[in-house]
């Protein structure tokens, strides 16, 4: 399969340094620069002095898990590897022939341009629902790629690289949390009770209470990713919500992440 030509244009921007870890609050340790959207996803929004070494290792671990699961796709999309000499050139794929499953090794060049992302319902904090609805999986796929793959390798079904949904939820939580620190004045942000730090650090909690999305089909856009913050007023409080759409250029779904909450201010 030929590698498609895909030009990724993402503006680079460096925000003001934070001066403490945005995840645990530590200000005494050495602080590293945080890429709000991971660099391996072409994230060029930079937040200096924003993560201690302990939290950096935590976020790096789940970012790397997602990156490994999507590396064949990212190569086919035209995203350059951060360390080209260490790029994986062969991928394991499980083929189902209808009677049995078998594993095969395929070169990166034959990996289909396929991306799977959780497509969630709205966060429960917005709907008041009591049950956890994991929604469904959105699959963005180049059908010509899939036909070429089937013609070459056969099989009725194929299973490509997987990642845990909780990994993706921690990733979007981290992006939303970091973007709030970047985009909102610190004096304003301090008026909110920020809600995502524990889940980002530990993976524990009830993420679907704060993280969700919309089921409406969205068009492809020019930007690879889209991100914005908005406030949602309720009867007694205000929510700080991040609308995040990774791989918006491919028509991927949008995710709504509730970053913080504060008492409603008097008019």
C-alpha cells in the first residue's frame, strides 16, 4: 500500500510557565515542560514548568500506551516518529478466517489507515444519569486500505492494535486539565475546584461522571485537532468544560470533559 500524502498543519504555541505541578501541586521538585496534546499526536501547545518528574512518568506511561496502539495508523497518516531510528517496522495482526484465528506479521506500510476512538454519551454530571454508559467505538477507516489489506492477507475479520478505554479517558482528561491551566488566567482558575487530578494520576475514580461526548456525526475539518473551553451555568454552580476533538480532520467524535466546578457568582 502506498503511504497517503497528508499534510499536518498545527500551530506551535508556548504558554506562560506554571511554577508547580498541575497534577499534584508540588512546587519544590524540578518541573518539566508539558505538551498539552502529546507530541506524538502532533501536539505543539507547550506549558512550561508544569509537571513534576513523578507525574510526568505517570502521564508518559498512558500516553505511550495509546501511541503504541496507534503507531501504524499515525505512520500511514504521515505523522513523523519522534525517534525514527526506534520506529517499529512490523506489526502483529490477528486474522479470523471464519474457522480459526491466526497471527501474522505485516510491515508498517501495509497497516490500514484505521483509527478507533470511544464515542461516549454526555458526562453523567450533565445528565444526572446513574448508570455508566460506555457508548460505542467510532471507527475511522479508509475503505480502499481495508480492501487492499483483505486482498493481500485474506481473512473475514482482522484485529489490529488495541488499547484500554481507561487509557484513552486518562489521556483526554490530561489534555483538558492542562489546557485549562494554559488558557485561563491563574487567578480565575483558582476559583474552581479542579476535578481531574486524582484520576489522571491514579486512574481510579468514576471518569464517566466527568468525561463523555456527543453522538452527533461531525464533519471533517481543516485542523487536525480542536480544543476549546467554555463555562456552563447551572442553578447553583458553574462548570468549566473542555470540548476536545482529537483527529477532527478525520471526522472523529468530540469529547466533553468537565474540568472544574465553582459556586455560581452573583450577577
